[in-house]
């Protein structure tokens, strides 16, 4: 028995804590084929334990480097815990770009429905055709603007100068009402329509050349432009024209250096 083994066995026997060890176990420990020379091994290759089975018997060759998990778990280097993969950071949602508010245009359009029958509050076929085309153009978008939203519609009736003021005032009002009703029939909200009569107070300038000395039939025909209804529409629309891009300023050319 070598001295190292003798010292270990003596120490354990003195403490009264050693299991009985067979000669074959000692031979196994002394053999060159020992699995772990840091601990005393039995014939079956198991580590000999002290009384109680809680303490492994170390040999004199034991070092912390030869510690095993079943005997000295605190001395065995622990494998680093597997690091959990960090969740991939979700890309931050880009804030939606705010849509620029459309530019609002003020729209003012006017039409004169001339040549109404003498002494009557009636629209001619041409009057209706002209008014339909006028309204259709405003209700349809074009390259410059969107469809016009009507804010106010002013309808004004007029007469020629033949006859008295009282009579012509009533006639001009009736003409205005006829056109107002026609506008409503095309879809214009009657709440935004304002109407009035002006009699012969606002004649067409060209009719000043109509001489009262003319024959009556000729004078009536000459004054026909005054027998009319004016329709003025005030509204709004979105500007559809693209904004012009700012012109790029030409780069300043470097000044030539003065020759010495």
C-alpha cells in the first residue's frame, strides 16, 4: 500500500467514518486504469463514500480540478446558462404624413338670361339651355378647381323701359321667381337663393341707342336685352392646380483669383 493511500485510510479510520474497503478496491485505486484518481474507487468503479453516504473519500491526489458533480458540486465549473435570444426589436411605425389641407378658392360667376318675351314672365328655350350649361360647368370639376359648392345664388329680374315703374317692378319680380323655381328644379337648394326685381333701373348700356321715336314693334325688339334675369352664384371650390416648384438658385461662380 502506498503512503498516500495509507494516510487517507488512517485519517478516516480515526474519525470512525469510513466504510469497509476491500483489497480489490485498494488495488483498483492503485491501478493505472482508475477512472478518477482524486477519489477512492470500489471494485465496481463507484466512488467510496464515508458513513452516511454523504461524503466522498478523496485520495491524496485530489485537487479541485478533479472534483466531480456528484461529490463536490460547488467546485465543478457550472456551464453558463443559455442566454435567451433577445426578441427582435419591432421597427417603429412611422407616423403617417399629415395630408396638406386643400387650398379653398372663392368662386363668383354670373350669367344674363336675355330676350324674355315682352310683358311676360317666361323663360325662352334658349334661356333654359344657357342656364343649364352654366350650372353644369360649375358643378363639374376642371383642371383648375373642383366642383363648386354653392354658397349663395342671387337672382335679379329686369324689364325694358316701356310702361310705368310700378308695373315693371312687379313684372321684374315675377321673372326672378320664374328663374328661381327653375334653379330649384335643377337641384339648387332654395335656402341659398335670394331674388329681387329691379324693373328698368339697370338697363343694358347698348339699349341707350334705342330711340323712343322708333315704331313700337321696332322699339320692343331693340330693348329685348333689357328683358332679362341675372343669376349670380357665389361659392367655394378646392384648388386643383399643383403648386409651382421653387426655382433653384444658380450656383455662384467662384471669383477668379487676382494674378500676382
